């Protein structure tokens, strides 16, 4: 806090996800704009998130697992990469920390939390 960060980006990882409420709360309390890789952070008060659509990712895992259970050899299956991403903005947090989200940015969001 002494050096006053201009913004905070929190990458994915189990340690961060387990402390998502604490991270989002501290960033909001100190009015630090924050971006995260999972929507869970925006849902608990983080400013915004942009990352893999987890429901789509789990669906892809199910399809891949189904192919394996039907006898496909793992070496014959292609590597699977995320194809759907989601952008979530928490307008309540934006207002609380004094940020006005431009309409052009809001229009690009997959979800707006009010």
C-alpha cells in the first residue's frame, strides 16, 4: 500500500481462488482496480474477470472423457484448448471505487453484475 499500486491482476491458481473473497475485498477497500481470470472473483466483488468459460471447459472434458471410455487411445486424441471465454464486469464495485465503465466496454461484456 505504501507504493500505491495502480491496478491488480490476479492470475489463476488454487491459492488465489481459495482467497478470492479476501483478494476482492482488499482491492475494493483500497480502491484498486482489479482483473481476474475467473468469474468467481467478479461475483464476490472483484471489478472484472476475463477467462475461460468454465462450464464450456467442463463440457469439453466430458466429451474427451467419453471418447476415452468408448475405447479411444489417448495418443490418438487431439489436444483440446479452450475456445470460449467470458468477460464479466461488476458495476457495483466499479461505482464503489470511483470508476465509470464506458458503454463501449459494457457492451462487450458477457455479463454485467449490478
